[in-house]
C-alpha cells in the first residue's frame, strides 16, 4: 500500500473535468494495484479512508502533521489486515480478533515493529476516530473497540466521557517533569550565552553566537512560542520596545501562517526579554548580516525580495504582502533590503538559522557535564512548558494582577489590566499558549508542585476566585 502527498500541479493533463477537490499536501492511500474498486460500485476501504482524511481539516484537525500521523496509522492497520485476509469494514468479531493480534504485534512482536504505550494509544485514538466516523456514515456496521462510560470535570462542568479500553494506562502527568525551574532556566540562558553559573565567561565555551542564542532562549521562556513560530519569526514582527521599563508583559501578536493549526493568537513577553531581542537585532545580528548576501537554495523556489518593510508587511517582488500570510517555507525565501535574511535568528554568514533543537541540546549537555549533573536535556518544547508553569505561578500568586491594578490606576494598558484582573488564570494561560481547550493547557502544568513551590506572596482572593482556584487544582489532579 502506497502513501503519497497530493499535489494538483498539472491536473489539466489528467483527463478529468475539473481540478480534484483535495487540498495540497493531503495524504492519500493507494493500493499497490492502483485500483479503487473490486467490482463496479464496490469501492475499496482505501476510498473511505481517503474520504475521512480529507475531512480532517473540517473536523478539528487543521495541522498537516496530524493528517500525516492519521494516514500512517490507517496505512499500517490496513496493511496488517490485508496480509491476514480481514476486511477493515467487515465482521466485528474478525476485527476484534485482528486487533488482539495487532496488539501482540505492536507491543510484544519483533523489536523493529514494537511501539511504546504512548505511540500505541495515539494510534488507537486515530483508529477509534475513523471507525466512529465510518459507523455514523453507515459505512461500517461494527467497530473493533469496546468503550466504558465515565464522568469527569471539564472547565467546571461534569460531563460524560467514553474511555477506549484498547488504550493502555500511562503514568499520571504530575509524575513527569516537563519544565525548568527558575534557577535551571537562568542557568540554561547563561549557558546559551557562553557563561557559567556565576555569570562569568566559560573558558571552555567555543560557540560564536552567544548573544543570538541567549536572546532567543529568553524570548521563548517568556512567550511560550513553539519551535516553528520562533524559528520563522521575522525582525519586522518583533514588537517595538516600550519607551520605559514596565512590569506588565508586552503583547506579542503571532501570524496564523506560522502557528500550529493556523490559529492566530496573541502571546506576550516580558520587557527584559524584548529588550534583549532588540539589543541582539541592533548589535550582534547587524554584525552577522553586514557584508553578506543571502540567496535561498533553488529547491526552495524563487527568492522573495523585500522592499519597504514595516510592521504589517512589505513589497515582495513588487507585490504588497502581509507577514500574516507568509508560510514558513516562504519566509525562508525572503531577502531583506540589505541582502540578508530577515528571519530573527541568523548565522554568522548572514544565512537564516533554523536548527535550534541542536543548540538547546548541546547547551544542556554542556551544563550537565560542566556544572549541574541533574540538568535535563532541553528541547524547544520544554521551554514552552517552562513558560506555562512560570506564568501560571505568577497569575495564581497575584503578581500580574497587582501590576495590572497599579497600571490601571496610572491609566496605562487599561485593556490588559482589565483582562488580567477579571479572567481566570487558566483561561489566560490557555489564550497565551493558543490552546482550543483548557484541558490541553492542563497537560503543560503541574499544579501540585506549583502549590508547594517555595514561599508565595499572599494575595486577597474573593470567595468566587478561591473556589475557582480549588476547582482548578482538583480538576488538574
């Protein structure tokens, strides 16, 4: 069975009446014999699978990566059933028996074929979604899964949920540390900058881009941006630095073209982190860009020459375009008026820098080997978790609320002051991280450790706020 990514390029020569109604890059499953029917009017299972895949963007799964994961899951399942002569949409008893064999194959079979429990559960969720859709559409009369009905709290409301019994039990989220404590976060930023724990230069550091790495590390720790979001950020989209230092964060609008699922949102970052980014842009980044000309590789496409750039957009090859509409691949093709790449992170040669995962991993290893044996391996997403924990701690302990009240008294940032003082901390964090549901936000935090971490400032809470906070802890626990 073949899995391809659809492209409509050249469809005029396909002997069809119109362009196929399939999105570009949508995965498509094709049987090895390239047939769609076993007999006239009897479509093969791949036809229904492809139909389900095409509907994913309209059913809450707009991310390309989700489409690919779903297609890989269905391809592996259909291939497994095909070898054993079982129809994917056939008898329920055969499907349940096949699912039992599939569990043995994936959890106790050959080492190269085994999945860990997390991967197994992910695939069972995808298969469950497909079979639920197939049953609702009248395509399948039976499903291979059994479900148990239960209840749980969701945003303060008791709702009924179904648990797929084929999924394996996994450790509770609070047993896994996914974030950096404040001291480790500061140690990590100093490591990125080529400094030791005492803030003095590390004589064994051999990197050349300490200012760039530290500025980006502080930006991510303060804003919670995903790797794709900060990697493809242009200097024109960095918020302007306020005229004077401030306690309240600076709003940070993000383009839907680079966010996960193409959902535009507004995050924030601290004045100190923003000041560090501006200092890097004006000094070290300017030195990296000076005297170099960036020419994107031909495989990326035609260069997009930037003229008259501002906060909203620029002329690209003579046509006015908004930054909000530029996808990551298009941003790599940008050439600034001075000949460099306008992406925030640059190499010393003026080329855009995108391999942040390697920088973070090597810095983690150096911190662990040289200074702190307990230091974990830091990936970009760990910094996002770290921002979530630090931000929630400050929201729960009233740090931002007091700053907002003071700001409101002085007449500055009235809208943000109202937002911070009137909204639940979890809802604020949900908006900053760009989650659709607060249930996704709960996965980022550890309320038990947040509750026990150090001495917290005392804040006067209303009865309603106190009850809401208690409900938050109970829900997340």
